[in-house]
């Protein structure tokens, strides 16, 4: 939740955010589908995390980039 208090006279705004911590999210096991000529064990070596590692969106983007930059695929959907 959040609240905003705007003071038009002073041309200022005060913002308050209330955050509630949820449960810890972790990275899971990665599986591949749709590849016809690339061995899955080769692709698994590209995964930049171990199962159970703390979730970070950047890790997914890193994997997407590695797979696309490998030149093996014309597109990568995660």
C-alpha cells in the first residue's frame, strides 16, 4: 500500500510505502523443450544458477542471453 501527500504551496510531495515481506522465492530446476538437434545436457551447462538459489529475475535474463548468443537458436522463450 502507499500514500501520497502533496503540498501545492511548497511544491513538494511525501510518499509512504508499506511493504509486506512474503515467503522466500527460489530458483527451480530448468527443463528445455522444442530443441531438436541440441542435447539437453549441453543446455543445462548454460544455466547460471543451482536449484534452490535465491530467485533473481536477472538470472533468467542471463540464461536467455546465453542461449541466444550461442547462435544455436533463432529465438528463446522462457
